[in-house]
C-alpha cells in the first residue's frame, strides 16, 4: 500500500510537466497529450475506469491486476477500431450502460471468478476504447494518442484500486457499496440523458 501511495504522489507531481510549454507546435506532435487528457474529459469514462479498479480491489487476489489489465487490453483494440473508422453499434448508449453495470456490480458486491470479471470489463472496455479512438484529433500521432489514453486509464484504475484497498474499519464495505451506487446512478443518468 505504501508503494501505491508513493507511485500516486509521483504521478501527481509529474502531471504539471504535461502542460503545453511550446506555442505554435501542431497537434501532430501531441497525440500523447490529447490521448492522456481524453479519459479525464468525460464523466462516463472516469467513473467506469475508477469503478473497474474499485471492483477489482473488492474481488482481491489476482483480480486486482488482471481485471484492470483486461479492460486496458480490450480498450486498445476498441480504440484501434475507432481510429480505423470501423463502426460499432450504439457506442454511447453502451458506454452509459457499462457505467451503470460497473456501478451495480460494486453496489451488489458481485463476486465472480477473475476470468468472468475480466470478460465483463473487457466487453465494457470495447466501447470506451472505440469512443477514444473515434475522437482522435486531426493530425495527432495515433500511437502517442493510444499510449496517452492507456496511461490515463491505468491511473484511473489505480485510483479505484487505492480507494478499494483503503481501510475504513467497519464502514469499509458500506462505503464501497455507496460508491458503487453513485456510479450506477450516474450511469443510469447518462443512459437516460
């Protein structure tokens, strides 16, 4: 846990270094920055990715890293589909539904084997990744862009893992479920809106 806190502090300290320091440089050289910022620009993406980390923490064991890695791996595939212009049906609707579903599995404390949890989050990640890829800025480096949104996703998963692994005594389970409930409600609001 101490290493996770140290890593989180290091990442937070490094974030100001991503600020634009050179004017007149086109987006073609800043795919990484655009990709890194993308997951932070939508509540749907942030809630899903933090939620995946939170659920993985509650599952424990190998799920703590396999579930987030499954999300990230399938998200890259979805992102490449989006970059290539290959359409998927109902992307925005399924993103909202995935946020609600991730919130529900946390709220209901759903316990499933790690491969099933990985498949579930992978199905969610396909649509989140597609949305990222489809929004690749003109002239941005696509590989830098993918690397950026993968790193941002990993940080959001780590935040969820950190929250899920934090110890709050007797209130721990209640707080985790309350967070899941909030994610589910937000997902339903996104779905309805």
